[in-house]
C-alpha cells in the first residue's frame, strides 16, 4: 500500500484537549487508521525566518510541521484564506476584503508548503490535500516535477460560478484545482458548482459526469460527504453522560430541558440569527419560559480578523439582551460560554440535551449535527433542529430542517422539537442514525482514497515535461 501524505494548513498535533474545527476532527482518526504523514502548519509564528520542519512521531503517524512567518500569517491566514476565500466560498461576498498583497502572500505560502513537501515526498506516495488554504498546492508541486497522485478535499461549500467569478484572479486560482487528480466535495451541489465552473469558465473538456480532461490527465470531481465515527461517538456519549461534569451541568439546570448549540465563533454559523429565533420562541411560546435553558458553547476563532471580533460583540450583546428581557432571578434563559470543551464533555452534553440547534447560514457539512445524532439515547432521543444550508441536511433528512434566515420558522421548530412525542423522536433518530452509521468517517476516507489510488488510464497518463 502506498504511503499516504495528508496536507492541511492546520495540523492536529497529538495532544489531548478541546475540540477543534471539523477538518481536524475528521482527519485525525482517518489518518491514524491507515498511518502516514501529516504535513502542515503547527500554529506557531516564527520570530524571524522559520527554521526547518519539525517532526514528531506518534503511533503510526508522522507529524511534519512548519512555522509561518508573521507576514505569512497576516497575508495568507488572516488575509486571503480567511478574509477572501472563507467568506466568498460561504456565499458572503459582502464580507470579502481583497488585497493583492494578501493574494501574493497566499501564493507564497503555497510555494513554501510545496518546497517543505519536496523534502519528504517519495515518488510513490499518494498525497491528500485539505481545504481552501491550499487550492494551488498541486500546481506548485506539478511545477516542481511531481507526478504523484494528488487529491483535494474541500471541507467548506463550493458556491456556483456566478459567485466564484467574483473572486479576483479566480481564473488563476480555481483553474489551479485542475492540477489535482481527484477533487472531493461535501455535497452534490458543491461538486456540480465546480463542474459548471470548469466547463463554463475554464472550458475543460468533460469526459463523463464526474471526469474532466485537464492537461492530458483525467481529473475526477466527486462527492464524498465527510462523516463522524458514529459508533465510537455513541459509545463515548453513553459513558460521558454519567461523568461528574455532565451531572453538575444537569444539576444546575434544576430539571429544565436543555437546548444545546456548539460552534466556533464564526459568522457562517448563524449564531445571532439563532439567538433571535430563541428570543422569538420565548415570546411566542410563553409556557416554556423558566422551563428551558439554551446552552451555547462557542470557542473564539480567528480573533484578529475584524469580522470575527464584530460577530463576538454582536453575540455577546444579543445574549445580554435576551437574558435581560426574559431572565428571572432564578433562571437565565441563555448560557453563553467561550471556553472550548473536550470531545467527551461535548458528547455527554449532546446526549443530555433535548434539542440540538445547528443553524448555520451556510456550512460545508457541520459535524456537530452528526455528532449530536450519534450521541443520542435511542430509547429517549433528543431532536436535531438543522439548517437546510448545512451539508449535513442531505443525510440527516429526518431532522427538523429549518431556514436559519427565518426566525419565526426556527422558533416554531424549537417548540415542535421540545413538544415532540416519543415515538416520533425515536423514528427520526433511528433514520438519521442509520444513515450516519452507513456513511461514517472510515467510509469517507476509504472512498476518497480508493478514488485517489486508481491509477490514471494509460492513454491519459501524465505527459512528461
Ligand atoms: C473549518 C475549516 C478548517 C479549519 C477549521 C478551524 O473547519 O474547514 O480548515 O481548520 O475551521 O479554523 P482555523 O482557522 O482555526 O484553522
């Protein structure tokens, strides 16, 4: 079996601790199972020029990480990746802040990653690159002469060409994806959008529904919805619900029903909109006042980016407003916490919550939704209220699907979830759980790697430079 080299901007170094973003949650177990190398940024900013890559071996994974320079961090991470690509790929043209300097920083860091990889890559390695930070990486590697099979998986949404084309230099950036062999997306819509871009903007020749002919290579564009470790997470939740931590939380609720939301502090997650919907719910269904507590766990993220600081302020104010307007001396409607929690703590809280509120305005997949389902007690399950704009809505079709832009609709769904009869809860839970067990994290990785390991057809073999 070929050695697997995974590349992502953020590397989940082996440490116990709080839950990270979806990418890290997905890659870590998949890579541990097969073994291989994980290459990327270690989260550190070098004082001067970054030194050589650092290597750490744990179990069957070798972590090879590099520092970023201060200007790389500003222009690549805070700049182009998270102030241009992130908002645009989440359909938020209004929030994109483009500068040519950031774009050159983005390209520079991709070159830096390519030269770091060049130190470790062997001819027969297969390379699996993750997420929007590294769109031009395969091209940078090809320019260095690498002929390896290289795959790319986009964890976040891919908008239609009408939006992609508003990205300055999109022709250079999006077409660079053609240097990969397999391009993986979370949903059918995402894959179709890229396919339309390839056909309409790049004029790449389509060979069949999923394949394009690009520079003499067959490039596959396909759907691989990322999953969670369904059974493992279910077991973890069964244990975690009896821990002192979860018991303390439940004791502090004095018998009230718990609604839970867990998200990075990010505007794509729709947290203020969700808070507004919860306020509507309290206004419209007064019988629930004093009987339900909404716990929102929201670790801070990308805090030096102004739009993230803004969203932090808005959420804080909204929580203060709701608690001021509806709270009692003996009851706080919303508990809002920025502290990150461990996977075990979250698993226990999910199982204990009557309602999981997952209402992003746009989300590639959203693994919190899937973990919430995995964590439920099948005999007495809670109800998932899920945005139709999360990739997870495709599989968790038995959740209460909502439009996060419609606060009244979400308020009604919260009421419906809290009042739902046991039989209906069981039925919805069984459906969602079945789907998530079938398409779990292991299957995601297996399917992607199987596609990547298929050698190119002989007549399309790479043309030697
Ligand atoms: C999302 C992205 C990941 C990213 C994570 C955390 O899940 O898809 O690529 O790693 O958020 O964000 P951060 O900027 O802290 O890496």
